[in-house]
């Protein structure tokens, strides 16, 4: 891999990580803390949605984002010919 291709590979990796962390921050901090007053009328499992997102939802979203990262990085690896196959 030449230097230009390596820089493009890491730029794609950092872009993906940034987007996924922004999603997780929005779900955990935004919906669990900042938007909680607006989500209090929506009930999930007997509690309001803001509380549920802070306690459970952010963990579920984090687990989903791990799988999304793995799948998307496999695609990026193939695109830049650095896959393990």
C-alpha cells in the first residue's frame, strides 16, 4: 500500500469511527439526558423513553454499532486491498 492509499484508508477509518461515535453520543447523552424532558410522555417497559435510553438503549445501540463497524471496516479493507483473505 502506497502512502496516498494508506492515508485514504485511515481517513475512511477515522470518518467511520467519528460518525459511529456521534450516533452513540446522541443516543446516550442526547436522548438520555438532553432530550429526556421531551421523551417523558413515551413509555417503554413502564418507564419513560429518556430513562430507558440512558439505562438500556445506549448499551443496545453500542452493541449494534460494534457490528456495524465490523461489517463496514471489512468493506473498507476490501476496497483498499488490506483485507485478511
